[in-house]
């Protein structure tokens, strides 16, 4: 009874944390609605998402449509999994996550109740990373049946999402030292070497971790002439300078 109660409390705390960090995200431990991703016909839902993205960003081209679809499909399992481990020491069943797809976006999710696990931090990282990889592999196959994406591009972007979540957790809770676990997260997800972290010194004098990415998300195809602050198409020194400025203002 005690273990079940601890898990239930941790699940409630996780949902509260998501709602605080990401207002507007509808997160719950309950059944997945019939028309959501993860309920019945995933390929049809993925096709709908891709079609909506292609319509909204017609001029950006097929490569961007496919890569944006991928980023939308995997951001919630990665974000939720990492947040729960470092926030509640909780391994979520993210491999069974249901996701709300609407208007070219994926925002909101459901998880089966009573299937999360509480335990040792290292074990929770390993289990969650394995589950993130499992749902990512499934969604990669579904997307590639509709709009092929190069495997290296897709999984580098997934690695970026995992490490990017660690960076954002660090910004709010530096005492947790979550970035010390970056290599373990990537190794457990089978993503070793696909992304990395680096340190920049903020205006305050403090060191802050930032993404040292290896893959462009192709956002510049949507907004020509615009590169993300961490885009690897820029010289590394410029990337670090831009991220230093951002985190000096926001950390």
C-alpha cells in the first residue's frame, strides 16, 4: 500500500509540475481518447499531423515538413520522461503515451495510471531512456511510411530534446545537478555521441550548461535567414555567444 501511495503522489506531483512549467499542456494519467496518437491507428494520426504541417508551411519544403513532424511526435515523451525522473524520481510509461494532435501540433498527453515506477535515480534514468527510445522507434517507423526522414537526423534531434530538457531543468533547479547525468541518458537511449552539452559563463559569472548540437532542425527553411541560437550551421563561437546571452537573461 505504501509503495502504491508513493507512486500515486509522485504522479500527481508530476502533473502539477507539467502544468506549472508548460501552461496549456493537458497532462493526465487516464485512458487515451480514441482520436489521439497512441489510441488506435497511429499511422493515420501521423499522416494527419504531417498533412497539417505541410499545409501550414508549404513553402518550407518536404524535408522541413518531415523533420518538424518528427520533432512534434517525440518532444512530449522525451520531455515528460526526463522531467519525471529528475523531479519525482519517477519512471513514466512514456512508451505507452497517448498524444493530442491538432492544428499541426502535438500538445497534451495521457499516460496509463498505476504503471509508473519509483526507485533509484540511475535505474529510473535507464528505464525511462529505454522507453523513450521504444516509442521513438515506433513513431519513426510510422512517420517514415509517410514522409521518410534520415535516421541520423531524427535521432540526433531526439538526443537534443533529451539534453535540452536537462538544460531547462538546470536553469530552474541547479541544485539537482541533472546535467551530470547527460551521458547516462544518451547511452541508455542508444544515442551516445548524438548530442552534447557545453558550459558557458553567464554575465553573473556562473557556469551554465548549453546544447552543443550536431544537427540542424531545418527551421531556417521556414524562416529564411533565421538560425536557432544553438544551430550547428553557425560557427561554434557564435553559437556559444548567442546562448550565453540568452541564458544570462533567462537563467
